[in-house]
C-alpha cells in the first residue's frame, strides 16, 4: 500500500509539472508537446531535489513501457478513432492506405538496408530500428495544423496514416526483434513464414476489433445515458487491446478497428447529441493527461541514455530516417493523380516519430544484443523529429501557403 501511495504521489508531481507547462505553452500559442519535451530534457539534465524521486521512478524502462504501451496507447488510439469520422477517412482512403501500408513497409526496408550497409548495424538491430522508425506520431503536428487552419484533407491523411501504421510498426517490430534470425536461416521459406505471421497479427487484430466494435455499438442502442456509454467506450478500447494481445494478435490494430466502428456506426445508431459531446469531452481530457505525461517522460528519459562516442552514428541514423521517409512518401503517393506537391512536402516533414517508438525500444529485453544502440538511435531520432521538425513545421506550412487562416487557400 505504501509503495502504491509513493507511486501515485510521484505521478501527481509529474502531472502538476506537465499541466503547468501546457498552461504556459497554450498562453504563448506554442505546441505543448514540444514544450513538454524541452522541459523534460532540462529536468533530466539538472537536479531538482523534490522531483528526483519521481524522475528516477518514471524513467525505469519497465515503468515507462507499461505506462505508455498498456495504459496510454489504447487511450490515444481510441480517442483518435472516435474523432476521425469514417466519411473523412473514406474520402482520403487512397493516400491513407498508400502511406499506411506501402509507405510504412517501404520506409521499413529502406531504413533497414541503409542501417545494415551504411551504419554497419547488425542485421537484427538494423531491422528492429527500422521497424521503430516506421511509426509516425502526429500529435504535435496536428495541433499546429489545426491552429493554422491547414485543409482538413491533410489532417485526415496524417491522422489516418498514423492510426494504421502504428499497428503495422508494432507487428514489424515483433517480427524483427524476435523471429528475424530464425526466419533468415530458413531461407525462402522464412519469407513465407514472416508474411504469414504478419497476416496473422494484422487480420487477427482486425477480427477482434470488428467483433468488439460491433458488440459495443449494439449495446449502446439500449441506453441514452452518457456516463455509462463513456464507461463502455473505455471497456471497448482496453478490452480490444488486451483480448487481442491475449490471443497473440495485434492489440493496436484491434483498438483502431473497434474504435472506428464504434465512432462511426455506433455513434449513428446509438448515441444522442449529448452523449457524443460528452464522450468527446471526456476523451479530450484523458488524452491531454496521457500526452502531457508521455512527452514529459520522453524528455526525462535522457537520464538513462549514454550518447558518448556515438555522435557520428546518430547523425547517420537521423539522415537515413529522413531519406527513408522521403523515398517512402513520394513513391507511395506517386500513383495518385492530382496530389498537390505542397501536400507531399508537408506530409513528408510532418511524419514525426514519438512515444510509441521509444516505448517499444524500451520493451526490448536486456538480453537483446544491441539494445543500447537501438535505444540511443531511437531516442536521438525522436528528439530530432519532435524538436527540429516540430518547430519548423509552422514556417513550412506558411511558406507553402497551406494556412487558410492567412487568407491563402489550397
């Protein structure tokens, strides 16, 4: 009991810090996620006496990983699916699918090959790192886009891509870090086994999500009681995730599919206006809290990582990830007609890396050879993308004339 109290108090201290940072960032009209990372970095480098214990606790890899993967990931994915109407997704289905499937797989192979041949990373390390770099985390970008009035189509594409590629990235990560070597020894048969495992993870996740989404959509038809329906939405997100994981299929994909069905079909057949407003408000608050802790934790995590003597590899990794994203994006949307060049540029630079990449890297067991390398490279790329790309996306939007609030329309 005493340990639980201590943990709870430490999380509250961090929450208080992050809420204060968000309040200041919002007053200054700056993206709060980037402000939190910077404050986390400062706290990680300096010693603030009453924060020491909370920082030490939260940066233990098993705590960070458990909090982000098991607690926050279903929340963030569930909230995003509720807010993303299926009609918008259907309108932009071609670029979303091209980027989420073609783009993710292409960037995975480009980054893995470059890591192996150019950075001399061991094969498993190169593939594992590549899988972590194929997930995008558009939280900070979307808040900037919305404040500038970027066309809704671009916001939908970047949100849709992120929702689906998170699931694919997690599956690629499991295959790369656990099964890759045994599949390679099998030669061509190993490729078949890898593809089969990928399909099992993905299709299994879709099946669990579809069943859960449909069942909960039917359930809310019997009630017009928003606190209860909010409770059902929580059960749906966490239930989909943990049931899928229990059956060794993709929990991330299950949450996305379940959430999309619940947010579109369920909302249509079983939610009143009052429920819809309240369910969105509830998840707005929960995701704000989740994001606030995640981005602060990313900054604090610097304590655990030793960067010395690795600057050249880090620079190489950042360059490879940027090139991999560019190649994957331009190749995957090249088939689409009338896709504006300015959209490609903003989607390319807005493909930030975030908390999922770090949480997965931390989930690697201590016995994994090259764990330290994966951690240093992942952490460095995430920091680069959040701070450099995140802080330059606003000027880029304005330069490309994509900000409708400035009177220029696409």
